[in-house]
């Protein structure tokens, strides 16, 4: 494993959002299950995998995109659709 898994607080700082927002993203499926580990009530996230999932970047089986500076905040644009709107 080349990238460490970080706690939910660290992921929230990375995206400059609250911890409750990250939890909502997990509940809503915006952060896929294969990008984090959950043991009891503790989450640990693979930051490059979460970035790839939220940005829509496809990843190869064994390849996760590298982050230039893992401490630098990442700006993502999330597009949410209206559940009452016809597709």
C-alpha cells in the first residue's frame, strides 16, 4: 500500500468541508466503499482514491492517481441533480 489511509477529519480538511459533509457524501454514495475502510464507527480514507471518485477520473485496477501535494486542499465541483426532475 503506497498511500496511507487518513481519518475523516483529515479528509474534511483536504476538501475544506465539515466532517458531517464527508459523512453525508459516504451515506449518499458519492464516496464509494472501495475508497475507505470502516471499523466500528471509525473511517479511514484513501485520499487519491476519493479524489478520483469525486472528480469522475477513471482509475485502473491497480493504479490510483497521484496527488502532487497530499497536504494541499483540493477544489472539486459536485453536480447534484434534483430527485423530482425527470431524467
